C-alpha cells in the first residue's frame, strides 16, 4: 500500500472512484435526484481535471498495487464556521473503499493529509461532515478532531447540516 500525490493523469480513475464511493456512502439516505445532480456536477472528468490542476487543492491517493483504494483532498480557503487557531486548511474530501474500512487505510491516509497540511504551513486542519454520517464522525474523533461549529452543505436541492470539526496539526 502506498500514498502518493495525484497527477492530471489520475482524473479518469479519480472521477470513477469518487462517483462510486460518494454514491455508496450517501445513496441510502438521499433521493436519487439530489444525489445524481451532485454527482453530475462534481464527479465528471472535466471538474476533476480542473481540481487536480488547481494549486489550492492537493489530492492524495492510496493504492494497493495498481488499485485505487482511497483518496483525500485538501483545499486552501476561508476557514469553516467556528474554526480558530491560526492558519487553517480544509480536509475537503476523504474516502476509503468499503472493502478497506476498519483496516488501517484511513489512519494511514490521515497521516499523509496532516503532513501535506503542515507542508502548506497550516496549523489547523478542519472539515465538514454530515450530521448523519456517524461512522466518519467516530473516525474523526478517534483522530483527535472535535466539533467546533456547523455549516450547510447543499446536495442537489437539499440543504443539509454538516458538523465542522477541527484539530491542530
Ligand atoms: C470515514 C472513513 C474514512 C473512516 O475510515 P474507517 O476505516 O471506516 O474508520 P475506522 O474503522 O478506523 O473508524 C470508524 C469508527 O466508527 C465506528 N462505527 C462504524 N459504524 C458505525 C456506526 N454506524 N455508528 C457509529 N460508529 C460506527 C467503528 O466501529 C470505528 O470505531 P472503533 O474503531 O472505535 O470501533 C470511511 O468509513 C469511509 O471512507 N466512509 C465513506 C466515505 C465517508 O463517509 N467519508 C467521509 C466524508 S466527510
């Protein structure tokens, strides 16, 4: 298993993987219309290519041999609601393939995320997580994140409440 920075050449694989993982994670609790609208806006190759080319976004991939099994994206920008404590960076997306849940891939990727955050001179890492995504919240708490606020994330036409969590890095 290895973690590496994504390149533009990873756009097709990242698009397919992200689309599948987002769908598997959120389809059970969302309408097909809202989910489809989000997927068609976000997990399309042109959008993923643009994000990979964006200097304010950093994408990390975990591979097992040739197989993509997890990815994370950091994004520079304004801090989320309630985030304090110096220069911050957002952990924008964090997805591990379902076969690999509970098997140490997520902590491995989080270490790489924290290294990347520090390399970008951040001292605070923050994220938004859906209030109904209890597994992810449990994982983030284990990793030292605490809830500092909340924000709205709109899935298609559905405004949803995300918890904002943060930790010092
Ligand atoms: C979030 C994610 C990266 C965490 O990785 P993981 O390998 O599943 O994490 P872990 O198994 O180490 O930790 C999850 C914890 O939640 C617990 N858990 C599992 N299902 C749960 C549930 N339904 N309710 C509450 N806790 C739950 C696990 O038992 C574990 O805690 P434990 O180690 O104390 O037993 C991974 O689950 C994932 O990719 N999920 C789908 C995508 C996603 O939700 N991404 C986050 C978007 S913000």
